[in-house]
C-alpha cells in the first residue's frame, strides 16, 4: 500500500512499497546521477518518485541498509541470470562432459575468472576513485595503481598533487612482487572504507531540498515536465521546490544580456535593499551592467540606508529571484548550467 504524505517510515523494511524504496535509493546518489536516472524513467514514474522523495524525512539507518542490500541482491541475481556465471558453467559442463574432463576445464575457467585484486575499484569513474584514494599513503596508492588499467592509473596520477605524484611514481618503479596477504589486507581495508562512505552518504534526509538539488542539474525540458506534472496535484510543493532551486546569488549564472533584462523590471530601491548582503562578485556583475550614474545611485542608497532587517533583505531578494525565474520561463533570459546546450535568445 502506498505511503500517505507525511506518514512516518515504517521500521520494518518489508512494509515499504517499491516507490518508497526507489526514493530511498535515489537519495543515496549525487544530484547529477539522480537526475540522469530520472531522465530515463517514464513520465508517470518520474512524478511519483519525485513526489515521494520530497516527502521523505530522515531515513533510519536500518531501513536504509536493508533497502540497499535488497537492491544489491536483486542486481547481482539479475546479472548472474543474464551473464551466466561460474555456477551456471559448472552445471553445463557436468551435464555435457565426462566428469574428469569437466573438472579440468572448470579449474582452468576458475583461474581465468578469479577475482583480481582491487576489482571493486575497476569500474569506478577516475574522478570518484581519485577522491576516494588521494589521502591514502603513497605506497597504498602505488599498489592500487599497479592493479588498474594503465589509462585509468594515468588519470589518477595526473590528479594527485605534484609531490605525491613523484612519491607514487617512485614507489611504482621500485615495486616488485608483493605478498598476496598484504594485498588482501589493503584491499579489505579499502573495501570496508568504501562501504562505510556509501552508507554514510545514504543518511541524508530526503525532502524538498533534495528534489531541488536534483532538478537544478537536469535539463530544462525534463525539469519543466516534472514540475508541470507535480503542479496539477500539489501546487504548494512546486512553489517550495522553485524557491529552493534558484537563490539570489545564482544570478551570477545569468548572462550579461539577461542581467540587463532583469534590471529593467526591478525597482532601484528594492535592488539596493537586496544587494545589502550580496557577495562582492554579484554586486560587481550587476553594477557592470548598469550605467555609471545608475550604479553610483544604488551604492549611495546602500550606504545611507542604515541597518535593515535580514527578513526584509531576503524578501527583496526573493522578489528579484521570482522575476528571474519568470523571465527564464518566458525564454527571455538564459541561466548557465541548467543542463541544456545551444540555447539562443
């Protein structure tokens, strides 16, 4: 039975429906990857899982772990079913060959498919792998590099600080045969650490902020499709998401022409108030798109304004953000980094 909005997650993972489990798994991904996953789902599924993700509170560790383990087991079972595997090969050989010959061939196969050291790192993206191992001792990094494909090892070494690059390369050059037991111990420690990192990343709470982070990184068309689907059922949720998706400092991502378009629709008094807590970079970008006279007037207004309530500044900033979002929706301005390429206005 689907979980009601706001209903607390059950402590028994078996009582979770598939939609909630999908949302919990999605929460464990970085926003960019989660966006890519959403893009591959049918529209109806995207709306359902996004709504469920927005309503998630803190996910209890035991529930999170059970969901991840279930997903892992299902994935592995599916992979073995699709790819066969050693057990499947054993069945086929023993059914079709003389037992002694079957055992001989199985021994050869087992040697070929035996797990290579650090195999759990083989499929990791180089950037993620670099983040994971860069703080390790140079000797450990060197040992890992010796068991990775050369192209991946070169990408990792290139991303290390200069001093550590030298230390790692020296150790690779000096490395000869390594005790298999040492390799297993290092591998075991790294695998345990990686598992802990994955589990800790899953402890983030869900909610509207998570949805906003995901939608911020997907293309404009997909975001619009999701928001329109949600709006028919929960307009208030859509408004909460929109307010979190683009904040005042993000105006830095608006191009020069867009800044000028926005300024035409913003009152100078409101702009002066909004800029009170803005970064120097944002102030400079806005002033550089105004006439020298207009920018000087704004600066004078800010200087003589005196103390103001933070809530008033935030309200003025939000009104300007609303203008930016409206102009973007109308196609009159471009916000960089919105996942869409080749935009022309």
